C-alpha cells in the first residue's frame, strides 16, 4: 500500500465553488490548507471551516507570486500540493473585444499558471516530490463562439501542464490537468432534481484527491469530467 506523501496544499484562485470543495476535502483528509486570492475577505468563512491560512496575491503579477510562495514557505513550511484554479472569463464577438480584456484573460488563464508553476516546481525539485494540478475547462480542447479569450488561455494552460508533466514527472512531481466540461454548482449545494447539467464540486474535488493518492508507477495526467447530458 502506497503511503500518502502530502501534508500541505495551496489553492491559488480560491473562491466559493470548486476551490472551496477542494479545501474542505483536503482539510478533512488531514492536509494543512493555504488559500490564495486577490480578495481574501470573501474566504474568511472557508478559512475558519478548514483552518486554512489566507494569502492575498494576484496570480498574474510575478512579484506577487514570488511573495506568495515565500509567505507559504514561512507559514506552512511550503506546499506539497499546488492547485492553479484561476481563469479569465471574457466573452464577446472577436471583432468587438477590447484588447485589454483579452490580455487579462490570457494572463489569468495561462501566464499566471506559468508563474505559479515556476515557483512551485523550484521548491518541489528541492524537496524531491510534489503535485501540481491545473483546472481546465471545455475551452481547454474546444474554442466556442464568443469565447476566444477564455479558450486561448485554457488551451495554453493545458499546453503548460503537458510540458511540465513531461519535464518533471521524472523528478517525482505529479503534474495533472483537469477538464471540467460543464457548469459547477455554486457553493456547497449539490445538484437538485432536474439539474443534471450541473456538476457537484465535491465530486470533482474527490477526483483531484484520487489523483493525489495514485502510486507513482500509475500516475494519470488528465481527467475529463462532465455530466451525462453534456455533448462532446
């Protein structure tokens, strides 16, 4: 039986949906939790529920991300598991989009993922182990109309995850990407009757944890999660 190797988890882009479900599950499994977001005031209740440490950070700012990881080192002793759960959702016709909004979507969707991965992997290499997970979407593999900026960011994030997995799996760093193909139920309320189109965030969080529990000889790189009503 493989011994579970992780003690701390940092969730970047924390909020009330999937990241909250991850924090609750990981905390229940005995991990110390760090929650990072631009607005940490909204996370006070979740932090109290999971005994998590809060870190204010803009994931698209290189200096802010470096400071975030230095703070995590000091307050949590580092992060064995890092989850990038940030996205830039900008919708509109391609010809009408504001370039500044598109730049925001790309920075949040992919550049921030690079910044977080860089800081995380440096530390994981030094420790000799770690797990780095990226949250994707339908847009990771399919660009829909009126959603080019989001798809551009998510496509790039998936490419980052693939490259990182190929480079650092030999160094005992489990890199994985999760395609969430569907709408996630808000908060911690499971889908009600007639809402089979909504995905339970607790169910998604369980899949993330199952990946963490995989033995190194059978690591998975990617999961594709959807309800049975989703077309693909």
